């Protein structure tokens, strides 16, 4: 049952965050955050499920993955901005 809750929470997180990628200036940052959060939540949910804490694992994985993806996307945005100037 907890695994179903974890998957449902992950899908909900993806749906909520997918509305963010709209402005061109930070599109890579937003895409990185969304992708990182999705992958992190799924991985964290699976790892956490093995120890009996799937929801907590999904939350932690989503937060860490989202932050990491945003950092990588931001670096890509900065590189694109420098190339366009």
C-alpha cells in the first residue's frame, strides 16, 4: 500500500512541476529541476520502499534530485546566455 502511495505522490509531483517550464530564459533550469525531481523521487521511493520508508525516500529523493537538476540546468542556461551575447 505504501508503494502505491509513493507512486501516486511522485506522479502528482511531476504534474505540479511540469507547469513551470514556460519562460525561455530559464527553461533548462526548470527542465532540469523537473527531471531531477522525477528521477530522484522514483529512485528514492524504490530505495525507501526497501527499508519500509517509501514516502520519505521519495520526498528526499525528489528534493535532492530537483536541486541537482536545477543546478545543472542553470549552468546550461548561463552557457547559452553567454553564447547569445
